[in-house]
C-alpha cells in the first residue's frame, strides 16, 4: 500500500467547514481512485491535523492524481481549504510512505 500523509494547522473555529471540504473532496477522489482516508486531530493542539490516505499503489495514486487535479471543483475546494489554515502556519507538510505488514 502507498500512503500519503499531510500535516497542517486549521483555525479551530473552522473545523466544520474543514470537514465539509474534505467530504466533498472525497467524493471527487472516489470517482478516480480507490482510497481510504483518516483525519486525525491532535489532542494537545486542536488546530493541528493529520490526514492519512492509503492507495493500492504509488502508480495508482500517480495515475489518478493528475486527473483529479484537473477538476475545477477540486481546485476550488483547495482554495477554500487554504483559507482555513492558520496564518503563519500555512505550510502543508506532505510525506510518502509504503505500508509494511508484520510477519505473523
């Protein structure tokens, strides 16, 4: 499994708007690729979020992401998302991982 992880800070009072944006984005993603996404909010800092998405393979991700990014609606959602980020912490950190299974 190929895994994308994003870290960012959302204005705490904008949590509902954030989750609505993510719901709409998931609808668009599901048209192009099979993926499983989790949204984690820090217990110590409620502005800090982690988004983890699992894909079948990196190739599957690469194939679909270019099509997804061409969608006008996803571009609009990304602008809305960026407006929710905390000023001064506007950086979205992105990492790639490969999921490994432990031998039984």
